[in-house]
């Protein structure tokens, strides 16, 4: 990152740090966000502006770029402003189609007495942001109850949604899975969740309590169910802290949007995190915000995160999601302490150690023996670290 000399760069200055500029765009509009003009005081040349536009799209913060250009916070030529408007309009059109599809999905599931909570995407846009158009999304995410997920997937398959992978065993989705990713005939993506994340921290979430932590929002005249502010903030922490080693800036903006909003109850967020054994997730999420967006979290959440000291079991669990050499085998082993009973641990190990032939085939492996050998090799590599 380029050092802050206190002197803003001109648009044709080759020292303009586009990466730094994208990060400023990602926090634009937040309380106490540093001004973009501290970095740039004149329009970029067209090539570097094109790079800026591509990066904001990749990080899903083009809505904030549009807002920054329209408000004059980011200097741009008339042609550059038109480019941003065109890309943002294309995103908005795509999101409207996804929202129409979301309503159709919910109609089908509710017609079969399947309860649905909308996650991220449209729910985050309408409940977390002053203008829903600021928050870009490229798929739909829903939550269904564990005992209903098999039926939900059957209903959606009948509606034309295809799953590109199969569960390890017939009861895996209901007992251990995060959910399933489906694709429509038009190749739009629909993620059907039963928990917030797979593995250690997903097993620790109290799903009954999660289903009690809901609110509603309106979409096209319909009232839909979503996670309430506190549960949605925790979900944003899960997504930021456990999704990728280097999280997308749009994911971090979701987290920053919620942590800087007065809508949540920080004491309840910390209490939920403690009950769900998710304090290591909170600690990493707060750290990522400060490191990547320079957003400082204050109050009870920051105090609890700073004071928390993860155990070795918790550190292994976090590493199983984000370490550079992470593997499915490492995630399985790190997950065992989070399962509620020995019976569940044995069932989980059996499911991943002896999955169905169809499951193995989707991984490009021929035969159960080859699956075992691959797992043992990964386990051996993990033991040497």
C-alpha cells in the first residue's frame, strides 16, 4: 500500500495506488470513512479508471463507486461516469431478475409447507443499506430447517434446479451439511442452507436459536423472513472470517455496514457468539476489518474480541477454513470436537470416510480405496506441519 504523504495524487500520476483507491471506495458512505480525495484529487486516465472499475466489480463494490462518482467524492470524467452508470445499471437489472426468481422459489417451497429465511443478497441489501442498489449480489441464498432440506431439494429439482454434486451419504445434508448449491436452467445460482457454514463452527450454531432470530422485510409487496440484525451481523462475520483467506471487499463492507450501524445489540451479538462457540470467528472478523478496510470496531464486540484467547482446538478449527494448505481432511478432524456426542462423531467420520460411490466419482476418484489413500496422504501431510 502506498504511503500516505498527506498529498493527494493527481489522476494521471502513475503512483496512484488503485488497490488503495478500491479500498476507499469500499468504505465510502460509512461513518468516519476517510475521504477518497485524500488519495485522488483529479480523474484517473481512462486505462487506470478501467482497472478501477474492473476491481470494484470483482469485489462487488460497484454500487459504492457509483455513489462516490455521483456525489463528487471520486473525481471522474463524464465518460467515466457513464461507464460506471452502465455497469451499475446492468448489475441492478441482474439483481431484479434474481429477486423475481427468489420470490418464485419461496412460493414453490411455501406451497409445500417448507419454511424459508432469506440470507445475504436481497435481505442484506434491503435491511442493511440505506439504498438496496448499493449492495450487489450475484446469486440467491436461503435457509431451510434441517428436517426439511431433503424435501426442499426435491421440490426445487422438480422445478428444474440441478445439483452438480451429491451428498456423501443420503442423510448427510440433513445431519452434517451446510446445504447445497443448485443451478437453474438459466445457470443462476441458488444456495440452499441448513446452517451458516460447514464444519466446526457450523456444528456449534444452535439452529433452533438461529430460527428464532428473525425479522421481516418487504420485496415487491411481499413480506419475507430474514435474520434479525444481531444474527445477520454474526452471519456476516462467519462469511468474512471463514470464507476466504483474503476476503472480498464487498463481504467486508457488509460486515462494516452492520458493525457501524446502531441497529444491532452488541451485547446480544457477543452472547450469541459465546453460546455458538464463535468468539474465534468474531476475533478474526474484527481483525480483518481493521487490516483490510481500516474500519475500527468499538464497544462490547471489540472489547470481547480483543480479550478472547482462542484455544488450540479453536485455532485449528479456524485454520481448517483459511490456512493456505487447508484440506477437507483437516476440516473433518478439526470439526470433531464441535459435534455434540460420540455417536454424532462416529456417524460423521463414517459418512466422510465411506461415502457413496457417486460422491467419490464427482471428485474424480475411482473407488473407495483410492479415496482412503488420498485422505491418508493429506492426513500425513497435516501431521508434518
